[in-house]
């Protein structure tokens, strides 16, 4: 797969050199507040994750999110599609913006739009979905801007920070994506 370009960013394949930065991000409580991660991760843990990721199908490998930075690129997060079901043509999406100084600049929305485009125009999926903690209103708004709609709720589906929280299931269908493209 070649790189996926957007207006201000690109998605590229994750490389072994990225592991150190990933490890920094997954050990930052602000970054992992709304992720399923809840224990510290060592560099070895992250290297083991990377090694396992390289064994996945090409469609399910992690993509690095890079923002334009002058004449170059700055790594700000990662994302991907996993759990792809080839019969029902669906997959679950995940995203992590690790560079906190790049939060609240619309990069999450743009990355999701690029990832959804990849799902429908490259992977030929019919449905892309994700899970978001109910108290993560910033992410929920970002996903809605990218075309996702709430379709369900797992009541008290996650235990984190000493309390249970609902998990919202959101999705976008290929037909909805096509209608949005036509409207633009």
C-alpha cells in the first residue's frame, strides 16, 4: 500500500523506529485516558506488539499519522483497521493521537476521514465501526464530523479510573460515505 495523503497529513506504514515514540505515548496517562490500555508498557512490550503486528495481514497493519511540518513530516499518532470480516465486509477502526501539542487542531477528524476512505476505496469494506467511551465527547464529535453515527451503547462496558463507563458504538456505511462525497 502506498501512503494515504490528506490535505494536512498522511498515513504511512509503521516502522520499527516508531516503537520508541509509541512507547512514550502509551505510557502517558493523558494519551491513554480514553484508550483500552490501563497498565504501563515497557519498550519490550511495545516491541513484542510491533512484531505481532507485522504478522497481520497487510490490511490490518498499523498506520502512522504524520502532519505536515514545514518541508517535512511530524509523527503525531497512529491508527488502523482491525478485525476485518471479509464475508460481511466490515472492520473496526482505532486511533491514537500521541502528540498532545497537536490536539484540538482537527487532526483526529482528518485522520479518521482518511482511514474511512481507505476502508471503502482500498479495502472494499461496507461498514466501518469504532468504540468510544461515553465521556470522551471530543472524540465523539470528531467521529461525527467524519460521518460516523451512534448505533448502540454498551452500558458500563468499561472499567477505568475507578469507575464504569458506557462504551458507544459508532459506524459509517459505504453508502453514507458515497453520499457525503457527492455532497462535497
